[in-house]
C-alpha cells in the first residue's frame, strides 16, 4: 500500500508539471564531458547576465550626474565677487566662476558619453533612458552654455564699456541666448523621435550635436578667460593688448552662440569622431594626429579645446559647401564630355 501511495503521489506531481518526468530522466542520465562543459558555460553565462542586470542603474546615475553638472555650471556662473563666505570651496568658485562653469559643462559631457556606453554594455537601452538623457542635455548643453555666455558678455562689457552699450544691443544678445536654448530643445526632441538604439546607428549626426555646440561656447569662454587673467603671457605680450584681444573674443561670443544654435537644427551631417575615426584599425598617420592633439592638450589645453571645437563646428558647413561645389562642377563638365 505504501508503494502504491507513493506512486500515486509522484503521478500527481508529474501531472502538475509536465516537464518533471523529463527532468527526472535527465538527472538519471550520465553526462558526457562535453555536456558537462556545455552546462558549466551555460551557468557562467547566466552569472554574467545577472552581473549585467545589477548595473542597470548606472546609466541613469551617469545621466543624473550630467544634469547636476549642468545645474552647477548655471549656479557657479552667477556667482560674483561680492559674495561673502567662509567656505574655501565657495571662495574658489567665486574667484574662478566662469572657468569653473565652463569646466563643469565639459564634465557633463563626460557623464553624457559615459551613460550611453554603460547602457550598451549592460544591454539595457530603453526609451526611459533616452528621454532622461535628453532632459539632462537640455539643462547641461542648452541652458547652461547660454547663461554662461550671457554672464561673460554682461560682466565684461559692463567693465570694458562702462555699461555704455545701447539697450538694443544687450537685448539682442539675450535674444541670441534664448534662440540657442530653443534650438537645443528642438534638436534634442528631433533626436528622440529619430533615434535608433545600437552603436551602428551613431556614426554621424543630423545637425550639430548639442554637446558639440555647448563645447564651442564653453571652449570660447576658456580662451577668453585665459587671455584675461593669465600672467604667463605678460612676459612677452603687454597686458593691455591681451585685454583688448579678450574684448574681441567677448564681442564674437554672441555670433559663435548664434551659429552653434542654428547649426543644431540644420540638416548638415556631422561625423561621430570616436565611432568613425578612432575605432578599428587606423593608419600611423591617424595615430600621429591623435598623439599631437593629446600633446597640445597637455601644453595649451584651453586653446586646443576652444579652437578644436570651433573647427568641428565649421566642419559641417565647409564640408556641405565643398560637396555642393563639386556637384555643380560635375554638372557643368558633364555635357562637354559627352561624345558627338
């Protein structure tokens, strides 16, 4: 009777789980060495997947770091020398507020590059992450550069021109900054609509990417602040001449901001420098170019960043104009090359 009861109970369990009899047979079956190795690899892959699932939150944390750096850049750029504080960090940011704000924008770019890499590494690219990334980019690469440019312009012109500029000029500068923010928001919304997940879809951008536009404005501010406040140039260049050159950079800043904003919403293609030119096998010439740029960053990093980002901004319009001229030349030459 006990044997019959045990058999009935086993049959009831098997009816509840149709795969249980098969599992029993697999347990009783001896595995070959190849099957055992395959089982170990399968367990190892499951452990790797579990590890990857554990880092799902890292891309979102990097995106929030991007937004926090943009917010900090906005706050630091608004500090002035009349701020009374006993905090050493606050005193440092008050003394170098424009430089600190520009560097915070570049730190936000590092977080922006990191969150995409982490999401693809974890194989967890979601629409939520894309939307959160665009919201952070609006703050760090839309609002922060515009406010930084406005603060630099108003601070310097108030000292250099003794607040004698006509109101229409200052209002125009404010309108340019507002247009830049609007173009950044439009560009990011368009990117969200047309974005495709995967590294193979990111070898070029339609329009100047918002981090590149922010880098142009922040890099231009780095050069202007270096000309205005550095003492190592005074040994061979008079301070008054440097002051006048920095005034020229400030007056060109609204034009740079306007160009960067309009190029963000343009239909001009820009290459993804890392995915297109730094991945895969490259020639020795490409390696030397990267080495020279790295050495320039060590020697004069502010001028390298400022002029390098400006070259990247102009890359698109110059490439578009060159391609258009080639097409026109090809159309003009084609009829004369036909026979008879």
